[in-house]
C-alpha cells in the first residue's frame, strides 16, 4: 500500500495510490476519484476493492493543477474548489491519464484483465473511459452529467450504473435518459437505489447508506465476475 508513479502520454509524472490484492494474478482495477482528490475516502475505497480481490491503482487526476490535493466534502470552500478543478479539467487529457494508468498497471500485473470503478466525477469519467480504453468492464457510482455523456457515446465496454433516487445532480428527466441509454446497450445495467442521495457509498459520508452500499457491491462483484 502506498503511492506509485505513472508516466503520462505527454511525459508528466502522476501519482497513483496502490493497494494490491493477496493474489497478484487477480484482476487490476483503476479507481477513479470524486472531486475531492485521492483523499481518505478514496484510499479507503481502494483498500476495500483490494480486499474484494482486485489490484487497485487510484490516480491523482488533479495533479496537473493541485498535486496531492485532499478535500473534505463537508467544507464548502473545499467543495467549491473541487467543482472548480473539475470544470477546468481537460477531459481528453484526463482520459489519457487514465489510460496510462491502466496500461502501466497491466504491465506490472502481466495481464490485460483490468476493470474500472468511478464515483461522482469518476462515475462520469469511468463511462467515457469504457469507450476510450480496452478495459473489460466498468462500474459507475452516481455519475454526474451522464444524461449528456451517454447519448453520443459510441460502443463501450459493459458498464453498470448505480443511481441514487434522490441525487440532486440528476434532475428532472435526466434519470430517464440515463436508464434508457443503459437499457439499449449490450452488457449494460442500471440500478436505482430508493431513498438514497448522492454519495451513498462514500465511507463515513453524510449520505452513506449501508444497505444500499452492500447491495451495490454485491451487484458490482457479480457483474465483474461475468465480464473479467
């Protein structure tokens, strides 16, 4: 457990938090952060996924502007900074950074059996990553802006979407668009969690829901078992 260095396509050096499974031949997993950086919650999630049998790398996607940044969801100024950094991101460059992470993790493991999981901002990026990268499957937790990302998205790896019923970031007809897009794609699934708000799976978070989190994990594990 600790940080490893990833070389990006444009010659930059990016840190990624690494937690390896007991079985080094286990699948790799690219874990994609929320807007709060690779903070304690993301590091805990990395450990959790490693305990489920994955070799995990969680890259610091804000490294180009604020390397090593750790923000708190309960601090309004830090929340605002995270939103600002997300809006300033070069999306294609970030997807390239994720692919560099996947490729170098695959090289380390000696196999291409790599999946990805993303939360919030990462829940959107993982969907685009599933289209851009040769990952085996993806899982998106309460991805933001998916109602605009999914309709023009081309062919992509099998993806599971976990959607919070009360998510303030999924307003109006957005959820219907997201569910319809998932339904028409081969190998895709979407699940809505009744009574849950955004970030229902964030460890120790304000909206953490243990039952929904447990169910989402069970569904995700079964999904990965089918596809990797």
